[in-house]
């Protein structure tokens, strides 16, 4: 087996860590004692020590046995220990600060990793300036990585720059220290205009991204207000799985989630109210409400209600309800003051014809009824939940998420609509 020098060094370092943990004769360099560890994977906060040897975390837990005469122990009582923040896209030039000064200011905020795009210095000095920034990045006390520009200026022929960066410069720039990939491909952000008026930029960007991917580097995207064919073309130019930090409105984010990623949206209780106000139900897109749109309003009793309700699944076309029994009756807690579904006859007929009425209030035997004992808020036609036309957006009032083993065990009926299991299964 042939291994690089770096790999052999890593073998030795890890072997040393095992020796520290197991020999009983070696100890941690640093122990953070008695803090509250924030586990971002399990979403828990629990008391634990953290032992450190060199630049590595040895373990999280009871670290008393790793405390030696030369171990530095920090009392973390009442404090929290957690991973550092990552600033996944920024420009040092825009901050008008050097990397060193920015680092000095950002470390106290808990930012332990910065990913910089030095395209502004690239516009002025090209690879020479980018190399100097990459060298400075490698000297910082936190992790600082650079993503080099695929193109400067962004609109060749329309802008005057100190240096024109193209694909010919990519191999050299990707070899600089601390460079992890190609930065935002904003040369093809306005891809329709670029395609029609500056086509060579398309090919040049593709050449840069293909080369970067071939040597294991990443590529960032830049797709503000791009949808459909334009978004797909932008993604292909970047290598098929580019990121994008330019989605700045809720409308754009939701539309990309639904239309470009075949996503799902679920709103329960107040979430249902939000979906209705946005127009995601019943329209399936963010269009807002019109005077004749279906809405949710005050309960007929004029106050908040809190009780278990029974609902019947009248269509399971939604992926969220794929695990339910069509015609099945489920019981969940309702807790709201504005849960009464109101719509015109025309709208209700349309929703029924489209199969968008997903769940309706019923009695314990599944009989649909407008009796306020069962239809607790007075919803028209007992409508409890509706979907978008394609079923991928689902809103309902009763809290299907408020269930667990040992909860409401004295209540008759099935409580589990398997909503979340069905949502996960949709993506498998």
C-alpha cells in the first residue's frame, strides 16, 4: 500500500490519540470541564466534559481519567460548548478589511470557518492578487478557505477590469493553498442574456467547472430569480449540484423548493393559516389571497378551542397522506382560535372536484357532520385540511404532530396519520 506523507502523518496522529485514551499513562492537553454540550446532530443539550489532545478532540463525556498533572482544565460550569459557526460565503474585500483583521473580529463571535470568494481582488489583479489572499488565508487561526472566480469581470466586453480571469487561469488558481473550489458562477447568473449575447462565456464556465470537479473541488452557483430552463442551464454550467446564496425572498425560496427540487410543504394549525395567506393552498404557489379566496377565520363559538377532534381522510392523493387509510378516521388535538375554513360554494365544488379536500371533521364512527361537537370551529362542509392541486402542499388544523407513546392513551381512536413517515418516504 502506498500512502502520501499527509496520510502517514494522520495515521501517527490517530495512533497517538488512541494511546492517550487507552494507556492510562498519557493525558489530555486540555479539558473543558462541566459544560453543557450542544449536540447539533441529535439536537440535545447535556452536561459533559470535552478532552483535547493537540488539535484533536479526544472524547466527549466523563474525562476525569484523562486529567493529568500538566492538563489545563477550564471550568465551563454554566456555559455551553458547541461547534463553531461557518460563514459559507463572504468577500473580505467587501468588508474593507484584511483577512487578518477580519479574523481577529470574527473569532470572538464563534465563527471558526470562513469561505471567501476573492473575485473582487481578481477583477483588479487577477491570479497574482488571489494567490496572495490564499496565502494569507492559510495563516489564519481559524479555517479560511477560498473559492476562486471562474470569470472576471462578470460581463466581458461590457466592463473594464485590471485582469480578465478565464478558464485558462483555473488550473493555477485551484493549486493555491487553502483554495477549495470555484466561487459563485455569476458570469452565467443572467444566463438568458449571456446565452443570446455572449455565448463564449457559457462554454468557458463549463470548462472551468468540469476541470474543478475532475480534481475534487467544489463549485458555487449564483442563481437569483432563475427558474425553469434558465435555472437548469445555470446548474449545468456549474456542474449539476451547485449551491446558491442569492435566493432572497420567501416566494423565490418556496418556488425553488417546490418546482425545482420537487419538494413538499406542510402547515399545521398556524402553519395552515400561513399557507392559506400565501396562497400555497389552494393554488400551489405564492400568489397571496384575493377577496374570494378560501380562508381561515374565527371559530363560530368566538373563542379558542382546545379538544381532541376526529377527522376523516377523504383523499390521500397528497404524499403527506400516503401512509393513511382512505376513509380512515384519526383523532388529534385541536387548539386554535381561528381555524374555521370558509369558502364560496364555487370554491368548495372546485376543491372537491380536484380532490384537494384531504380531511374533514367527523364523529367517532367516521360520519361527516356539521354538529359543532364534532366540527368544533364551524368549518364549511367540515373541511379540516386541504392540499395544493398536486398534493405536495398540505395544510390542516388538528395537531397530527402532538402524539407519542403514552400520550392521550385514554382517547379512543387512531392518532397516527404517519404524516412524517410519508413525507420522508416520498424522497426515498
